[in-house]
């Protein structure tokens, strides 16, 4: 069975910083990471440059940053990104 872990920081950010209207969407999209790397091809997931083993998933104006340890995705943080630049992450 596929699993998914959330860091304490990501849980805190989800509850405190993400509006309820976006929270449900983020949780449902993150739930699909349980089968990583066998996820839907239309999920916007990319590896972060310069950070081996770290990925980001785009969910609207939010970015979910995660790593994969022994086949289990671990959600590290959720960031609100209004303007993307080369130094966003």
C-alpha cells in the first residue's frame, strides 16, 4: 500500500497559511503523490534544480515541495508564489 508523510512544518502551513478554499484542492492533489513516480501525467511535478531528490508540485498559486525517501513522498513545505522568477525556490 502506498503511503504519504507530511512534515510538521507542512501541516502547520496548510492549517495556518492556506485559505480553506485552496486547502481541499491541495490535499486532494497531494494525495495523488502516494503512488509517486506513477502519477497522472498532467500533474505539474518537476525536480528542483540544484537540490537532488527534491521536487515541487504546482497547485494554483501554491507550490508543494517534497522529497522521496525509500519510495515514500514526504511533504516538506507549502509555499505561496505570486510571481515566479529564477530565484523563487
